[in-house]
C-alpha cells in the first residue's frame, strides 16, 4: 500500500514540471505582454520594467530562473497588480475558494448519494422518474444562468437571501453560491450512485442475501453500499478538483473574494507570474486529489493494489 | 476566514469637515458582473452603481424611472487609420471612410445608451477651451449625399465596387465594440470597401496598434485631466529615439503634420488661456480637416442612483464625492 502511494507521488513530479514548462512557453509565445494597455508606455520606461521583472533575458534562462524560484517557494511578483506577490494574492483568495468548494462538495455529495440510492431502490417507480428528471436540470442549465435566475427569484423578488457580496461571518451570503455550485456535482453523483446501485442490487450475492431472509436495510448497509461506491469514489476526486478550480463563475456572479477572478484577469492581462502561480496551484490540487482517490480506491478494491 | 468582497470606509474623527458629513460609513463593492450588480441594486443591497449593462437601459427607464443616469463624459471613441501605409495615407480615402459613417445611429440604436455623435477631437465640456466646438461642414450634409461623395472619392482613388478596397478592421473583444464594427463595416460596404473584422483581447489589440501592425483599429481615450491638449497631444508626430526608431506614443495612426506640431508647441508656451484656446482650436481644425482619425462618439458616464441618495450630480468627469451626498432611509 505504502509503495503504491509512493510510486504515485513520484510519478506526479514530472507532470508538474511539464505543465509549468508548457504553460510558461505558451504564455510567452502569445502576443501582447503585461505592459500593453490602452496607453503606450515610453520606451525607456518599458525597458526598465522589463529589466526589473527579468523579462529582458533569453527565454530559456528566464525559465530556469523561474523554476529555481518555485523550488524555493518564490512565485515572483504580480506584474499587473503591483505591490503584490503572487503568493500573497493566492493566500488572500485561496481560503475562501477552498471553503466554498468544500462546502459545495459536502452538500452535493451527501445529497447525490442519498438521492441516487433512493432512485435505485425505487427503480422505475415515480420517485425514480422524478429524480432522474430533477437531476437533469443542473446538468443542462449552465451555472451562470442558474446563478442569475436564483439571484432574481430569491434575492430580488422574494427577498429571502442576499444577492451577492460577502463579509467574514455572513453565512447567509454563502447559501446561494454554495447551493448553485453543489448542484451539478450532486446531480452527477446521484446519477452514478443510481447506476452502480442498480447494478449491485441485481448481482448474485445480493440475491443470495435476500434469499437468506436479510432485510432491505441490512442488505443496503452491509452488502450493497461499498461495491456501489467504487465508481462514485473515482468521480469524487475529479469532482472536488472541479469544484475548487471551477468556482470562478460563481465567485464572479456573486461578487465573492476567491481566487477565480485572479485567474481570469491574470490571463487577460498577461500577468505572467500570476497565471503560472494559479496554474501550478490548480495542477497541484488536481494531482493531489487524484492521488487521494487512487489510494481510497485501492483500499476499497484490493485488486487495484496489485495491478 | 479570508477577506470580504468590499472596501469599507468610515468617517474619520480627525477630518476637518466631519460635522458636515452626512454619511458615516461607505462600502465600495467590487462587482465585475454587471448583471449581477444590477440584481444587487434591485434587491436594495447597493445604492449606487457606477456602470450598468447597456442593454438594460430601456428596462431601467421603464421600471426604475429617473434612476439610470446617462451623462456626457470626457472621452472620445474613435477609429485610427494607419497613415504610414497606402491607401490610408491618402487623405481622400480617409475622408471617404469618415464621412460615410452615420454617427447618429451609433449611440441611440447600436449601443442603446444615447452616446452623442462625435465630429471633432476635443469632447464638449472640456476646460480651458473657450470658443465654438469644431463641426465640419459635411456633418450637416444629408447622409445620402455624403455617401455619394464618398463613392466618388473612392473611385478617384482607384477603388470601385468591382475592385473594392479590402481592409482589416481590428477591435478588442467586447460586445459593444463588435456591434459598432459590424454597423460601420456595413456603412463602408456601400462605398466599395470590403471589411474583414478582426478581434483580439485588449493586450494583443493595443500591442498591434503600438507596433503599427493594422489598417483601421478601434481606440478610445478618456481624458486624464480636463484640458484640450490631453486629446490633441495624441496626434503629435512621434519622437525620434537614440537608436533611430520612432516612438509614436499613443499616436497609433502615425498622423504627422509639422504645422500641427508647431501649433501645439506654441499653445504649450502660451500663458494667456484665451489665446492658448485659439491655438488649440486651430490645431484641432487642422487635424480634423485632414481626417487624422475617425471620431465616432463622445463617451457617456453610466450610473444607477437610488432615489434615497441626494447630492449625486452628473458631471463630465464622472466624479461624485460621497462627502456631498446624503442618504434617507
């Protein structure tokens, strides 16, 4: 088990390196730079800026410098939001994004599991049909539309919830964003759970358990849950990384102070340092979660460990 | 937990005018999504919006009468023409392009927020600019006749519907810029100009304009300070650098006229504001008569102000200090 985990960790290192390299060079090949704006800068100022930000050296040398910096934990300065380092910007926004993502993950996963199990249990009866229909809605309506509709209905017309903004401690301001964010995730979990649960409930060993005279609740809890969870667990890793990295639309619409907006504006402004910093963070989150899922997977299914 | 989504300002006890201040606390919310910001306004969470989606102007006028403020703002939206290359070095081609733009429809119809048509280079309301606003004669000629004249100018320059002028129009990616570009390329089509639209994000767009790598491009200038020289300086000849290259600054179109530069120099040395305004007017007329750029509209400021707020006065700089405002509950 430990060896397996170690192998997985080591194999992640080249992936991180390759991602940084690809991102670094693509970013530099794209036309436009961090100092291009509506107003042209005088050539001398531009030269000084390029020198200050280390942009005047040959590209491969800049890359080596950047990698050495990252290894020391230094992600450099933001080139557009002066006075801020990349690490500082991320440390301001990341806790909020993590909180938002984990809350949506917990709620979505719990609701999805329960709904999926119920639908499987009542397969082809009305709760199942209702659920399959309801679950489709967040999958076909995009986030931003859903968010705007929710703002109009619950914020403007009914006035039940605040429409946007956030201050530490304002839990009510998080209700809509978290629910909107959790819905597509919950829907996918529900569909997966329903599918795999139906499959498990049809297997020979469940039939055997039933013929032994075991009650439904006991069959579900003792025999059906664990094998039915395997496909769901393999989705949870990508699902969580999607929630943590994909909350930018929700953050934007609800005016929340996460890192999503940095990522968007940094890419548009050609803020090289900030784009790379957020990309590395996202890659790290995705890799770490995939790793975690693989380990849980190995625990759930011993066959995986020896493959 | 981390930071909130707004800046908060409170009345300072050491501020000399604190007794006159009516508002004790202000929150500046940074909301990038304009539709969402409007939703927050409608729910009563925000009292003032400093922008709103143009396509919601009609809705606001119908449902929140008097709350959407649209007022002239010191800035000009224009198209630059690259005069360092043929055929836009030809003043008649530039003239044909400029006079065939029907500016009256851009603000009210294309954008829907009533921006005012621009024919000159210094926005109305600019300080230190006594005298009549520049208005070319062709502006009062009926549009059909202008189109006919433009057609003739184009055919004199060798461009006919059979062998049209093929041109690229660049703009930075934005819904409003796109609408205007589509409308204007349609206006140019009738005088025998085939336009290829090309959009890129802001950094790429201005990179191309700076490098002179374009034919016609969208640009805008919001005045840094209220003075006519702030826009007129954009049309000065570039400055030769030590390495022999030219620094054209913000003069993307590379318009160059020695007489214009002389007038600007003279104005810079003139201490009498009235005389200085005269020189600047002369410079403006000179550049506009040569179609140095195609001004399209004067910018407007767009605010939404709750009826609870008093003391918000529309002005050309769009600066409204909270110290002069009051809020009733």
